[in-house]
C-alpha cells in the first residue's frame, strides 16, 4: 500500500493515520526499496493541540508520510470515530522494533549529545550485532543555514535508509518538512526523546500508565522529583497540562465531526461503487 492510500482521521485539521506497527514496517521497507524519501511524525496530544494553532506545525504533520498516534488518547479518539487498525506507537518502541526488524538496513541518529549517540549505538548493537548505525550531534540552538547544510551533508554521506531525528516536538517536525526535499534517499522519523528512553536514561512508564494514557503524568512526576523548577518550566513551555485539558474539552465535538466525515466518505465510496457496478452491467 502506498502511504497516500493509508486512511486517516483529523482532529481539528491535524492528521492521525489509521495504521498498526506492521503496516508502518511494510511501508518503510517498501519506500526504501523504491529509493524514495519521506518522513514520519510521532504525534502526541501536546503536539496535536499546538498544531491546531500553529500553521507550520500543522502543515508539517499533514504533509508527512505518516502521522502515528503516540498516546492512547489519540487511539481512543480514532477508534471512536471508526478506525480499526490504529494502535499506539511511541517513538522509543518504534525505534527498538525497527532496529530489530530492519537490522540489515542503514541507520543514522540525528540529535541529542555525542555521548547519548554513542550509548544508543552500543545498545542497538546489543539487539542487532551487525547493524550499520552512525550519527551526528548538532549544536543545541536554533539551527542556521550552516548548521542545516552540515547536518544534511553528513546524512547524505552516510547514505542511511532510516534517519532518526531527535530534536524534540515541534522543532523536528518542521525541520523534516523543510528539508526532506534535499535528500535523495531515506525515511526520516521524528522521535523526540526516544534516544534517552532507548538507553534507559528516561524510565519507560509501567504498562498500566500507558494503557490509561497517563504515561505523561508518570514522566512528569519523575521530572518533578529530580528538578522541580525545571519541571515547572517544562510544563509551561510545552503546554503539557493545558493541552490535555483542551483536548478533553473538545473531544466530544471532534468525535461527532469525525463520525460525520467518515459517514460522508463511506457514502461517497458506496455511490462510486454503485455507479461502477451500473457501468459494468451496461
């Protein structure tokens, strides 16, 4: 299946694809074999709500090859609207599974520190000993043209099949959207803090928190214990609490709109199928 054929729903204009991990794996492999480029976004509630108000972020997510539901609240919304294939796919989980399932492909880590990249490479080789994996740590600032040229040149030189982009939410989506056209091969995947989850520096929340859609609360609690002041600043900067409240308040209306759009699409498809059948009978 071509990525343009993957069904999706929209929450206030922001795309979330109806797809499971197996579908993502097949699509990434197919794109690489065709020597085409694309990028994948991991969309959580915070990013989604920001995207409803930020045209650049909304464009970046909607132009992506896939926008995956990184959080149970988005899975619940999609299922209420009528999606059956969708499942939660976090950046860390996707990274681990693709490194195992695509160990014979070339991987490139872009983002975080050199120390973190070295640890990710070591961990990846524990899972897949013969994997080709390298990376680059860009400067921790707003990238200028020289930074972008340097990063893209390093990516092109490595000739990776998968580029793991770890700049953090909003920044990585916009960066991938702006620069995907400059690459001649590879799939970029924006994974936020996945590098640190992958090496165990950030603890993965217990399964019960993940199933309840409260992994963010678990991580917030841990962050507050470690550094209360930094945690409070992060909550404010990322609109963590306000985005959750806004999402829940708007959810019933978005579900109603979503079901209406699905019915209209289904009705249109049924009408087209009937017209085709009438033509064949003639």
